[in-house]
C-alpha cells in the first residue's frame, strides 16, 4: 500500500496534505541527454563565445542538474572534454575552459 497517493482515502487528510506539501508536487520530466550530446552542447557554447578560455566549467553534478542528464553521463562528457583538451582540471579540482583560438573541439 502506498500511503502517498491522492486516491488513498483510508488516511484522513491525505488528499489535502499531498496538495499542500511541495514534496509531492508533480515533477517536470526532462529528456535525458547522452554524453555525446553534452559534449556537443559544450563545444557549441565554446564556439559561440558563451565560455571563453579560463572560464570556470560546471561540475558533472551541476551539468546533471542543468540538463536533466544523469550524473554518469555528465561525468563521461567531462572526461571526454578533458581528453580532447577542451577543458582542464586545476589542482584545486575546479574545471576550466582550455580553448585555443580557431579550434573547435569535436
């Protein structure tokens, strides 16, 4: 028995509790992005000038929250970008854009 459904009339007041409590609000579902799509988004952002050389790059967790992709896919995308030389990890652990003029990472 799932007590947290609006159709469960056995628990008094459950319907009004569910509608009042923000924890039970419907969550917007997003399309999950693959790591290759995330890499393409990052490359496009560098190409269009949204990110410039030396700018901070989002962490895999931040990418996951922004795009709706899983943390695993976000981590794979960051790994690919590091291997391509598009971003680098500083000694502090922070990610930074490492773009070269006239170069588009693919």
